[in-house]
């Protein structure tokens, strides 16, 4: 399922004195199979955008019987695979099964008495009448995919787990419905450095094997550089850049002028540039090290 | 005088959860201390013990010489302010200045004194311009500054920040770090900063690493991040830049172990040119 979005605009509290234009003519395509990153300041429109992807925020034309566009309004296109999100006829219920959404700090949403009940909750809601055995198997598979041993944790209270484990249980509760696209808002935020690394490794395991496409919102530029195929930069409701990390992080001046960070490798590359050394790498640590060592070999 | 002094402090949660074990920690007045440690190492428990939210099973805690016990609890709490992780859990009023005044009102200060302190606290965190703003409409960084101001209005001598920047974006994080640095420097407030971010820990005079409820390491922040093997033992990640330097060294390049990108670039440049 590709995500195709053209001319998407969204205004919060439209018509009130508090009206805020959160998205301003956004056009963005995310292809099936990508590990896509979304970058931008708080308030840049990132979250508003991702909430459109499974219809948590719905376009006016998908809600009203006969939607009359305002004068001069460009009608947006928003398609997720076969689903046309501008249409009233769209089955949003089944769309939400296909597009899994993991919010920030998803562990705050854990509620059930046992891990297995918590993970099963979404599944039971989406698949009415699913048998007990099937549920059990699906929950076990989802927990295993998230790096947890069902035998060990299934009967535990989710509140007795560590922070990193809780987060993985919360992710299991979303992937249990086998979404094709998994969207995660700041999946690693607030964890300690090892917990962060575990969650990112988990997403890589899921990518391809479990979910075809992964979209992450992140403030951590190293995370984007190390993991993403492409990333879009949001600023004041607009997409100002959408590039693979290799090209994106060459535009350091633009990123810094937007008040955004750059990855550590980009910082070292800049410092090397000032010393007359150009390193052309994809801004991952491994590639940087390889390129530096190759450069030295060439010079000898 | 020691701002904080704990002697042989132990604590365990009901049901046997993790704990603090025989902890001896001294923090000097005016010091800026960073506390590191993986999740579950006891950092937050320590923060909660130091202003009496939790009571130790054994051992003593002294704050500026005053023992933290039933008799002195409220006195000590006025001196030790804590700012927690989630900005949304720390505001009580809907308007910024009312929220900042809340703590000061609770300790029964006269009206004029409260007004003065709110003014001072909002000024210190750079939020005077937003004193009449609605708290729920602020950014995360602004909300955390309001939380800090609320603590400041009580004129504490020690401020504990328990992962107060963990939920903020990089801009919000910078805002908080700036404010904390300024309070330490200008108001001479003793700061205990619990964090997972290396850049923040590097601002401290001294850092400790906690592991299983004990202080496992004490050093300068840069000194701690250079101790790679020990960091791994205590389930802490190596600094990214250290990993890169190590890989370059393994590849035969002569670079120093540093936390500064400039310095690493300097070494690479020299090594490549030779």
C-alpha cells in the first residue's frame, strides 16, 4: 500500500479565534516498503499529518454527504493503498486495521490485568468472533515478534514490566492485527539508551517481515540517519524537504536555520570540511568509518 | 556545608521491588551533579527519597544539616524542589501565574511576598511575557519552565530534575538546560540532574552512575564517558562519538577518545594526511 497525499490542508478550530493552520498544502508520497522518517519541531504539523493516515483526523469531504469546497479551495488527494480517504464511502474501520498507529508513550495506554489481555484487546475489537485459540496464537506471535517471551510475560501484569518491556507490549498490541503500515510517533523517546537501541532494532525486525512499511516521527537525527530510507522535514505546516538521509543531511545550513539538529556524523563531516576533507557518506556511523578508512588507504 | 548528605540509606518497595542499598552520597552546596544509570537503577527512587516523598527503611538523610524526619519534613521540602518528567502532570492551575503561585500559597506566605516570588520565578525561567497565558496551550518546554518556576517560588536551595527533559523536543530541552545552568550559576542553587542525555550530563561539575541502587562510579562527566568497559557493565550505552572513535582506532587510525566532534575531526585530518 502506497501513501499518496496531495494538497492536504488542515485547520484546527476552523472559524474560531483560535484557528491554527496545522497543515498547509502538504504533498507527500510514501512508497510501500519504505522506512520513512518525519522530522520537525513541535507544532510543525507532523502529528496532524500522521493522524490523517488512518482517519483519526478525517477530511471534511469524507464526513459530509455533499461537500461544497470553499471558493479557491484545492481539493486534496489522500490515498492509502486502495482506500480513498477523501470519500465518504471509505471503510475507515478496515483501514485502521491496515494502518497501525503507535502513539507517543504508548505504555501509558496499557490497562489490562495481564499482558495477554492487553495485547488481545485490539484484535478482539477488530476481529469479532475470533476463537480463543486463534487469539492466543496471534498474541503469542505478536509478543515473540516484539522480542518478548510469551511464556514468561503473558500472565504478568503489564505494570510489573520495565519501561522498555512495557513499550514493546504496547507495540505488540498494535501489530497483533497485522497492519501493513505501522506508524509510530517517537517510538524511542524517554527510554534509556539501551532501551532506545532495542526498540529501533525491533522496528527493523518488523520491517519487511511483519509490516511492509514503517513510518516514524522522530526528533533524533541520528535515529533518522541510521534507520530511514527517506525523511520529510515539516515546518510550519509545510513539507520543506523530502530526501534520503544521504542527501538530506548535506543541507546542514537549511536544517540548522530551521532550528533542527543534524546527526553526529554530519557534525564531524562539517568539521572535516573546514579542514579541507570531504567525506561522502550516508551519515550512518558504519559508512562514515568505512569512508574515512578508505580515504586514508587512497592517500597512502 | 553539605547540601545533601545521605548515610547508609536503604529503601525497598513493598512487594520487594527494586531499592536503594546502603547509599552514601554527599552533594556540596552550589554543586551541579549529574546522576546517570539505566532504567531501574534507582535514580528516581533516590530523587523521591531526598525530599521525603519516600521514607528510607534505614539510614539518615540530612539537608543542609537538618535531618529529614517527620519533625522536619516540611522544612526540608521547602528547600528541596523536584521537577518530574511529564509536564502535563505537574500543573494544577489553568493560568501560568496562578500555577506558579500554587506552592507558595500552600505554605501560607503573605500575599505581597507571593506576588514578589512569582515575579522572580517567572523572570528566572524567562516566562514573564506569558504570565497570563493558558497553561494547556503552552509547548512542553514552556510547561516545564512553569513547573520549574513553581518550585522556584518556594526559594529552594536544592533543585532535583528527574528526567525533566525526557519528553521534550530538542528545542524544549535546550530551554530547560539553559534555565537550570543559569539558576545554578546566578542563584547558587544546588542542582541534581537525573538524565539519559550525555550532552546534559556534560554540563555538570560531577557525575555519578547508579546501578542496583548503589553509586557505582563517581567522576567528572567526561571522565565517566571515557570509561567504556564500566559503562557497558552498568548497562549504559557508549557515547556515539566514542563508538566512532573506537571503530576508527580499530581500523588503524590514530584518534583520541573524545566527546568533541571538532577534536575528532582534527585527529582524523592529521591521521589521514600523514
